[in-house]
């Protein structure tokens, strides 16, 4: 099993921790429409997460997050919070040469409808 992850550019504690080799606090900058995120990787989770992670997409732009939320809502009728961005770039399908089966965990649904509306219309809140 390979575990792929992504962190939004305004809050990337795991990338900072990987670079330092240990859990590190970050200067967390919350966007007005995103859910809160931790300022650091929990000490208890660090060894497990560090060892399981195969790839980390660092610095995902907020516009990419909005695009992914819109894509998942339009194609699958699922409202994902910002961490649903990973659904936008799944691994290749098993039918492709070298492809793998993949699962995307989409959580959330707790985005404010007033902030969701502009995203669904193709903009940013």
C-alpha cells in the first residue's frame, strides 16, 4: 500500500516536520473559508505517519483546493472540505500499464454554504 497526501500552502506542518526530521510547529495562516488545521504534527502520530507516507504534495494552492471541491461536487455530488483535494489526482487505474488500484478518502461536508456557493460558481470565497 502507498499513502499519498497533500497539504495546503497556508498550512503544511507535515512538510516542515519531514524537512526537520521531527515534529515542528509552523506559522499557520488560515484562509477565511478553510477548516482549521493543526499547527504541528502530533508527537504520537509522527512515527506512524512518517513511516507510512509514500508521497506528500506540498504547497497546494487554495485555488487548486477550490477547483477540487467543485470537481468532486459536480462529478460525484459529494461536498468535500478542503482536504478533499487529493481526489483530483488519483493514481492511474489498474487498466493502465503499471497502474494501481486506488482509494481516495474524502471527508468533510462542513463547509459554510455561503462560502461554498462561489466555489461552485467557479470562483473563490
